[in-house]
């Protein structure tokens, strides 16, 4: 019942993550705004300095995890893992700001801690918007990046017998892409020769790109 696989479940997972992030961010933003107001009236207790070391550990751990997930995500072309990598990278930056804010509170600038929380919630909203945009593109079958389209066209055009690539479309299916391509071969070629050229194009694309879910190829006659 699912001949195209289940790749889009990754975009659905990203969408669910975004919803949870936005709910948590909204509560944190409201709470932080209240704390900033209270801090200017001297009604907030500064965090214990042990929180500084917790922030440093969090910063290092999230940076390492972000680098690892980015590497894995690029290798297997997983949108969900790449989204997690961006999230961890944002957490590493957040932890660095938290550490700086805690140092500031130790010098009497008590408003810095809740102020950083406000800034970080805004940054999380920005990150969520980017992830939402990516997930909606995947769910709604948006085209892959133009550089990927150009790469597909160039690879197909180099196959012997292909005179022109007249159309290329590609959409993301989770970790893979589905390609629709139209090539032109000389009009005096036999049907068997055209079929052989089309087969070589499919094999070359699958080998060179490596993350192809399927290829829908059409052949048209080329007239000089």
C-alpha cells in the first residue's frame, strides 16, 4: 500500500518536535519576561554558581553531539537527524550564554539570567520556524535544492547517447530523493538502443548520487 516507502514520517516527526518546542518556548518566554521585571525590583534570587559548571558541561556535550549528528545526517541524508543536529547546536550556544549570564549575576547583574532566557526563547522561535519550513517542504513535496537538480542534470548528460536533458524534477522522501527526468536521444536510434541508454542513465544516477529512492525516466527523440 506504500510503494514510495515511509520516508515522509521523518518530516512528520520534525513537525511534532516543533509543536512541542513552541509550547515549551511560549511558557518559558512568559515566565522569563516576568522574571526580568522582578529582577529589576530586587525580587529574584541569583542562581548558585554550580549552575555555571552545569552550563559549561552542557555546552561541550551539545557541541560534540551536534557535530556527530551533523556528520551522520549528512551521510545518510536524514532530515530528522539534521534537525536534531541544528537543535543541539542551538543548545550549545544557549549554554554558553547561560554561563556568561551566571558570571554576570555573581557581579550583581541579577537581570542577566532571565534576560538571557528571553533571548534564548526568541532564538528557539527562530529555529522552530526554520524547522517548520523544512518539514512543510518535505510534506508538500517541494523540489530539492537547485544545486541537486543541476548535479542530476549534469550526471545524466554525460551518459553516452544522451543528447539533451529536457526536464528534471526531484523531491525528498525522507533520507532519499525521487527523480523524474526526461532525456532526448537521436531520433534514428532503435527502441532497444533508447531503452539501453535510459537504463545506463538510471544506473549512473543511482551510483553517483547514492540516495535515490526511485527514478521515473522518459525518453524523447532528438532532432538536430
